[in-house]
C-alpha cells in the first residue's frame, strides 16, 4: 500500500491513495517493524467502544431526563455525545481494515467517521464560549439565556462538521489537510483562552458569601473538565503535528500518527466519563449506590468511608492508565523497535508520561479534597447573576 504523506499536520488524511490495487500490503504489514503503538491504538479504540458507547448513551439519557433542570451547555454536550456514539462504533471495521483488508472502499466509510471526530472539538469550543459568557459577561448571558441562539449555533456547527466529514470522505481535495490544521489549532487556542479567562474572572471576584452562585459553580466545574480534556486528548496532536519534518517517514506513519490520534480519539470516552463524574446519577445507574452495608438499605447516601475509598480508587485507576500503563506496554515490546527509535522516542515518551504523574497525582488528590476558602480559586466567585 502506497502511503500519502502530508506536511505538518494530519499525516494521512486519506490513509491510502485512490489508485490502490488488490494485493498491496495492509497498514499492519507496513508497520511490522514497530507494531507496538499500532496494537496500543487498536486496543484503545476497542476500550473506546466498550466504555464510550454506554457512557455517551448515559449522558444522552441524563440530558433527556433532566430537561427541566438542564444547563445551557447541554445542547452542545448532546450533539457531542451523539457524534461520539457513532465514532465508537467503528473499531471492528478499523481493525479489519488495518490488519486484514487491502481494499480502498472501506476507507471511505472510515474517513467519514474520522472527519466527524476531527471536527468534534468545535462543540467543545461552543461549550467554552457558553461558559465564558456566563462568567465574564453575566448580564449578556442572562439576556440571551432563554433565546434560541444556542440551537441555531449547534445546527450551524453540526452542518460544518458534516460538510467537513463529507469532504474528508471524498479525500481528493488539494491541501485539505490544512483545514484540519487550522481547525484544531484554532479550536485549541480558543478553548485555552476561554478557560483561562474564566479562571481569571473567578479568581478576581470579590469575597462575600460562603456559597458560589450556581451558574458560576457549574462554569468552574465545566472549565476543569474541559481543561483536562484539552491537556490529555488534544494537546498531543497540537504539539506533535507541527514537527513532522523532524521524524522519519516510518516513525511518523507507524508511531506518531497513532499516538496522536489514539489520545485524541480516546476523548470519546473521557468526555462523557468526566461529565458523569459531576452529575448525580439515579440509584439504578449508580454502581456505588449499593455499597451501603454501614448505612443500611433505607439511606440514600453511601457510607463516608466507602465514598472516600471509591474516589481514591478512581484516582488511582486514572493515574495507572495514563502514567504507568504506557511504560509497561511499550517496554515489553522493545525488541520490535530499532535501537535509535527506542532510545530517542519510546524511552522519552514512556518516562515523560510516567514522570508527569508527579503533577497529576497531587492535582487529582486536591480535586477531591475540600480546600480552605483562601486557597479555593472558585470559592470567591460570589457575584450575583441577576
């Protein structure tokens, strides 16, 4: 299989040329000298399927159930969850296409779903915009709260995403990869700007009451969720793609490509899980609700000791997956890499993720702890939104 290389961003947008013939090598056969990341990518996609689909369906159900008490951002979260559900359906076809098939017809279907995922950060940008207006311009937010401009914006963004996916499906548009480059960099910069502006506004609010206004409280939680998604899922493509020329073609095609898009695609699971972490699930859906041995069957709250233990388990699982699983997975397959690739890429990537745990661990601990008022940047945001 002949490979398409493109400058500085989206590697192989089309994944294969359009004059492909039967009998060419599969993607897996082309990367047989360094298959570890490809295996990791496919494993991540299937985790996406098994966790992402039920998580996103739960988000959709909660939004439908809580229509009367919904957030203004729920319309964007709804569309984002729908896109993620469809994207999480493709791993079986992707596995067959990468490992077994050499035909070009299936790539048209995959490219359409890739296009949906590529452009989904536009809905995250809409969420950031909505939270930015709520916190930084509360009067404007109140005036626009009951109007239909969010529905119109959601429809416009959905049309843009479908148009982008259709164009990517066709795949023969000159310089089309630059559209993705501009879109992902623009969305990333916009989300960072909105979140920093929100945090700055929350920090600058004067002290007053002990309770934060509910709108600003939701905004603060949403900011932390989106910042986590940006750092773990969208920062790697933004950081890696501009340096394509510094990698050899094989390393970029078989390694950097799947690292960047694997992390980006995994947001289909991370986004709904983080959303659900801030929601109060019904008793029938809360897997922890049955842990009431000390509380008794008649109480709605889990015993505080078990509640703390459950939160700590989630924190340790997150640390294990993001920081200690990559070294364990990559070092075991050292023999499949050339000495230079392992020394210059695998080694630093694995230990970089592992060492970053020194920041993630205390931040995750602080996220579950009740901080004093003097240290809580969100606690002082007490301005009334009339």
